[in-house]
């Protein structure tokens, strides 16, 4: 994208770009560390650690699907010059 193509041509275009950046550039590793790290002292704690990690990973995966769906809906509203533009059928 160059020049005016980087400007928000519409609210849907801005939403698409915000979602794209959130999905591609936001690093969740620190948040995951805070939400899943526990002091493992025994077997029960090990199982809890696995559960916490699995829960966080599934939540992130669920949100990526939601973001993908939201982005797909907005692709038809992108400027025609946008590389991800998809014409309405």
C-alpha cells in the first residue's frame, strides 16, 4: 500500500486494519506467562499447569477465528486498490 491507500478509506477499512495488526503484531506471550504460570510442587500442580496452558491456547485460537471471520466480512468493504480487496458477488 502506498500514499492514500494507507489512509482509512472507511470505518470498515480501519476496522480491518486494526484486526490485522492485533492478530499479526500483538505478542500474547507475556499475558500467557502471567495467566498460566504457577509454582509446580506436585503432580496435581503439573496437571493444573497443563490445563491453564491449554485453556489459554484455546481462548487465543477462538479469538483468531473470530478475528478471521470479522476480517473476511470487511474484505468486501476495502478500497479496490487494497491488496486484500475482494469484490462482492
